C-alpha cells in the first residue's frame, strides 16, 4: 500500500504574537512517516495545485493528512480534506465538514447542546472571551478570563472579529484523546495540573516552552481520577465525537463545572501529532505503540 504523508509548511510570515512552532508540522509529519514502510513525504505551502500535483504524481492509496494551515491560514484547514474528498482519495482523520464545524466555536457549541452534550453556560461572571474562529489557543491569555463587565469590554477589544463569551469553569480540566474507525473505541485521559495561579491553557502555555505559563500547565496521564468521574468525562467526550461526526481520532477538552459535571470546552478533530504532545502523548500513555496507532489510522481511512 502506497502512503503519502501530506503536510503544510510554515508560512514565510505570520501575525505578530504567533509562534512558528504553531505552524511547523515537519516533526509531526516525519514522526508519522518513520513508522510507515516506504512512506512518501510531501510538504506543501497549501496551494490547491500543489496538492493536486502531489496526488497525481504519487498516486497514493491513502493520504495521511497532516495539513493544518494551508498558506498559513488556519481557516482553510478543512479545504485540504474537501479537495481529497472531491478527488475520491482515501485520507486519514475527520472529513471536511467536521473540521470546518469544530473550528467555529460559535457554531459547534449549539450542535453539542442540541445533542445533549454539557457545555459552559453563555452568561454570568467569571466568563472567558475567545475568538470564535480560531484554534490552537490563539487569542487566549490570562486576561481572557473576566470577572466583571469592564474586564469583559477590554478583553473583547483585544480580539479582531467575532468572539465567544461563555462561563469560565474553575474546576479540574482534562484532555481526552479518543480514537477508532467511526466510533470512539479507545481513549486516554490527561489532567492539566495548573500551578502558581494559572487558571487556563493560554497561547503561551501551548506554544512557548520558555514561558512560565508553559511550565505551569503540565499534563498528567494515568493520574488519580475516581471511576465515576472518569466514566462521566468519557461520556461527555464520546457524545461530542458523535455530535460532530468525527472519525479516526480527536481530542476533546473537558472541564468540570461548579456541580462537578464534565463540560466540553473544545473539540479538536485535527490534534497535534508531534512526539510528546497532543494525540501522540495520549495514545502512548494508553499503552499503544505509535506505529500501531498509525497503522490503524491508515486502516480506518
């Protein structure tokens, strides 16, 4: 079977305050290719013609999709999957409709609510302000949590474009990795252990290893989660998978509300595949070998 590992290259320039590591998928793509015999690696800027040429030249049986921001545009993430669907080429991960839906926080939340998935309420303080159309914690900082109307007005003013304002949940936070063909058959749960007053995963906590916020937000797998709570967390995360029509693998961020109910904060159908992070960390913490996971994902394409 011929496998093409397709990934997007970092743009030559990106907005001030953004990290190159957010866009650099080289390590993730090579980490996938190294466990696939005779895999073909292709890095593309993201022009449609580049993708068409790569598929035409290599004629893969399956494309392992490691594309996130074509031409440095995260809002075009779903376009690669849509193009592959149009071409009739098998590819890994979720389809373009799921990718497009989950990127829009203002659109996915009503879908989750309609499916009975617990989510944060829309009103009240403290609240959190997020860009409606970004992922990767873009636009999320310590001041994104607001305790009053004045702070909320200031936080809104720092974000260009539409925002989502919702209740800030101050309970425990979990990163749930789910994987399977069309249903979430396997899982692992990591818990964020915030330190020194940090209350949430900020952009710096995710992308700047030199920052205090990065060091103050470690994630612990195989920790002490009581069985009833573990079941409730998995129930919410699995319900989110079904609601958005995911496949193959996703990561769901879950946080407890004041009543201890696990609420879904975010659904990421295209999580980080880099070593020691994202879905790869979740999978290996569950006892899977990385090569085993990659082979199953290809099988499920």
